[in-house]
C-alpha cells in the first residue's frame, strides 16, 4: 500500500499540489478500482478543475491496473449564521418602511403639482 500511496502522491505533486499539502488529501481505494480523493478545506475555493482532470487522467493511464474511476469529494460545511435579536430586525424593517413611505409621499406630491 505504501508504494501505491507514494505513486498517487507523486502524481498529485506533479500536477501542482505542494508536497507538504499532499498528505492532507484523503485517499480511499475501493475494491472495484475506484479511487476517492477528498479535497481538504484549504483547497476548496481554488479552481482545481484542470488539476483534477489531469490527475485523474494520469492515475488512470499510469496506474490503470489498480485504478479505473477517480472521484473527487469536496465537502462544503454549512457556515454558522450569527443569531440576530428579532427586535433589531423589526426595528430595521420599521425604519426602512418609514423611509420609503416618506419617499412615496414626495413622489405623489410632485405628480399633483404638474
């Protein structure tokens, strides 16, 4: 397995993943020759489209006896939303409505004076 992992790491590095970050990618090799690569959080917001495509092609070409399908797993965790007290939300809504009622009255006044 070590040699297998080393080969995968070699191809990852050759595609531009820094050597020090290669170990952060979680590799899972299934019996049906499917390779799953979980992308670490720090790489989620980088455009890895070409890197993933190239890496999959390299792995399927050079390790075809062991790897058929390559799946990349990207987990986007739900961001916690800070709770806002309901009162302040209602206060903002009231202020907004008052401002716009005022605007509407002005528009209406100018129409009558024409």
